[in-house]
């Protein structure tokens, strides 16, 4: 929900997106919680958002979902939405 970034399931964040700019360098990242141990988030205020939680695909779907299950469809969707071509560091050239 605006103004919060990421992907949300109710009041719980499923996917975090971040951008940092400084010293003429821009870095960005994305974290999709697949089968994350959510108990670690009980000890912090995730993303500094009081009263908000964190969830995972495994928790929401009620079954074990690994990164390998979602990586290919996630990357395919990313390329389609952002109209780009992803290049792996393992790709030659």
C-alpha cells in the first residue's frame, strides 16, 4: 500500500525493493521471501515499519516454496514488466 514499497499481503511484506544512492553510486536490490524462517523478524522492526509484518510464499501458500521453484518465472516476469533482457554473469560474453 502506498507509500510503502514492495509487495504486500495485507499488512505483511512479501517482497522488499530498495534503492540507495550515494557517492555517485546507485545500488538496488530485491528480496523475495520464499521459504524464509520468519521467526528472525520477531527480533527487529522489518524495514523500519512499526506495526507491519513479514511473510513468505511458503507461509501464504501453505506449502514449501523454494527459490528454485520461483526463480525462472520471476525472472521471466521481471524481463516482461521492465522490458529488458537479463544477462547472467555465467553467460559467456
